[in-house]
């Protein structure tokens, strides 16, 4: 199932997600799964309250509470559903690439994420954020108000890949909420890159950011406190699940995602550099290649920041096109 939902940013935060209750069953199923993965709310309820008070922006907290009311879960369960990446990003994979075209960079990504019964694929939701000077689209799921994958017409597109460093993880702003904040506020590709590179965050990540002009593409390699920018080569940049600009000094024996990262990186680089995809269909051919796509791939997405176009295809069949 792939649905669409409109978020009116002109409304008060508590009113922006009115109507999300149409996906209440799906949102509850996902939230319950995340809470189980983390051992139950009773283990860390007080910690969640303290973390929220210190690091979750007030407007976002109001949205999280409103979503909880709409779908029939507790506020803490709603919050956990939105913080899951920062707690469990070791179970994510992801392959992404950006390539120059005559009309500006194409941005392509697979979201690889293990969930029970491929739930994220079954419950994918395309959200249109409107009613503000900075409209954008994000690809998520019911109950999630942050951003993993998004595109803002005339500004930029961003996708998040998982990675793990040896650095301690301080308490800080969740990365998916930082992405939401950047989409809400940043007026340009340059501003988005600067904010994403410099803001302290709660977990490691790799961020592919593309703009509207030739050459506007970069991988921001992040730990909680450090960043490095990896530029394109010959109009192409690829990212999977390992650091290539930051020396993190972290060994990952037995890490299946890290073990496949180099193979997916090399395959995507070979396909993109040899075929030079300039259309959405050509980009999807690379994402869906059997040496790029994983068994845990739940979404394949191609975006174009210059036009705001976004297309989603699901391994279970179906898809949606927006802005084309």
C-alpha cells in the first residue's frame, strides 16, 4: 500500500496532521513493533520524557502528541516511532546515488530497513508539506513526522543512509528531526548542506544532498559531532553504508550490512558511470539491479530537486509519481 497525505504547515502544530487517523491501524502496528524492538516503554519511559524536554523542538512535540491522539497510541509511543533511527540504525542499509543531467541532478535511493513482514513497504506514505514558503515532499509512513527521504522544489533533495562509528553517542537532536527542520527552514542547497554538516546530532549517518544546478551534489558523512564532505567525481556520487572521508577506526565483524556495503557501492558506481542515467526509469534500473537492491529494500525513490518531482516504487508492487 502506498498512500498520500497533505500536511498544512500554515496550521498550528497540533492541527497539521488532522486526518492521519485514516491510517491509524498502520501507525499503531508500526509503533508497537518499534516499541517491542526497544524492549517496551516501561524500560525507558522517564528517559523519553527527559529527552523530549531537552532535545525535541516544541512544535515537533505538539505534532507528535497530535498524531498519538489521532491514531490511538501514547505520546511516548508516538515519540519512539519518530526516534527509531537514532536508537536502532544498525538494522538499516541503503544505497543512493546522484548524477548530473541536463536538467539538474537526479537523486536516487533505496531504503533498506528490516521490519517485521516488510511493514514499511506495505505502509509507505508520501507526504506533501504545504502552506508555507518552503513546501516539500517526504517519503515516510503513517505516524512518522520526521524526514528520511525528501525533495523541495527549487531547493534541494536529501536522503539518509545508516552508518556506525566508534564515537560515543551524546544526547542531541534526532537526525530525522534535523532533516525535517532543514526542509522547513533552509532556503537553498548551500544552507541545507551547512546546517546538516554543522549541527550536533544524536547518531551517525550519511546524507546525500542534491540541488538544482550541475554539480550540486555532496555526501555529508556525519558522526554525532564531526562531519566531512565527499564531492562528486565526473558528475556522479554514490553512497552506501561506510565512511569514505572520515576515518572512524571502527571494525565491524559480523555486520551484514557493512559486509555488503562495498559491493553495492561498486555495483552502483559501475552501472551509473557506464550508462549515465538521465531519466527516472534509467535511475530505477540501477536501484532495482539484483546486486544493488537488498532483500530488506522497502522503498526505491528517484527525486529531482529542480522540478520537485518524486517517484516511489515498492518491492511489493505499486508506486506513485508526484510533481512530474
